[in-house]
């Protein structure tokens, strides 16, 4: 059994400053492990969706890809965020939070 947080950490380590593995390659390596029937994980389809997002948008952080995959699974199209990286994904409409 594992969690989204563990997958995110593994992704960060492999794609981060030490190993510098290209993000699409990390996604390609993780996918077979995540799809193992014996591996239990809540939201497995969302994590796999996040890998799809990373392959399509390699410059995104894995955490952002998880958010986008979750939005897709819930059929949510709008997101309030200061992070302009979300604008790279056509299926997401980023809205600027109101400042008070």
C-alpha cells in the first residue's frame, strides 16, 4: 500500500536537483508500478491521470498535475490560484483570487 504523498515524493526525488530525470521519463517509470494490481492506493486513477498530465505538460510540478487530474475526475474546470502554471493546461480555467 502507498499514498499520493509517497508517489509525489518519489517523483520529486527522481525529477529533482539530484537525479534530474526528465519528468515524462519519471512518469513512464512510475506507471507500471502504480498499475500493479497488488499495489493498493486510494485514488489510483487520479495518480495515473496526473502522470498523463505530466507527460503532456512536463514543466508542471507533480502536485499541480495531481490537482488537474483530480479536477478532471470531478469534472471541475475552474480553479482559483495565484499559480499561473495552470494556464498551460487548456482544460483548466485559472481564476485569480480576489485580494482583500
